[in-house]
């Protein structure tokens, strides 16, 4: 059996209303709020999921000699 690297990417999104003098200052206020953990996105902010071959492996195929010990592994006996 072959091994494949598959990337799962989930997108979270939240609109924040900000009072500021201009757009740049509004963006900076939100950046600072995120940095200070005042704004933390969670499962309620989920908008999309993409599942595709991982860019680290050509065509998603993991070479037999590749060290993938640090990746999360799905059990081989898992059935569809």
C-alpha cells in the first residue's frame, strides 16, 4: 500500500465592527486585539474546509524513505 500526505485546512472568519479614524487604524486595532487574545476565533467562526494533497509531497505521495514521524497518522486498518 502507498502512503499519502493529505492536508486538511479549515477557515475561520469573523467580522468585527471597529470605530477608528481610518481603515489603517481600524485594521491595526483588530490586529492588536487578535495579538492580545481579545479576539479568538473558535468553532462558531467556521466557514469552510479544504482537503487536498499536501504540498510537501509531489502528488501527495509520501516516499518510503521520508521521515513522517512528526505528522498525525490515520490508522491503516481504517475502512471507508
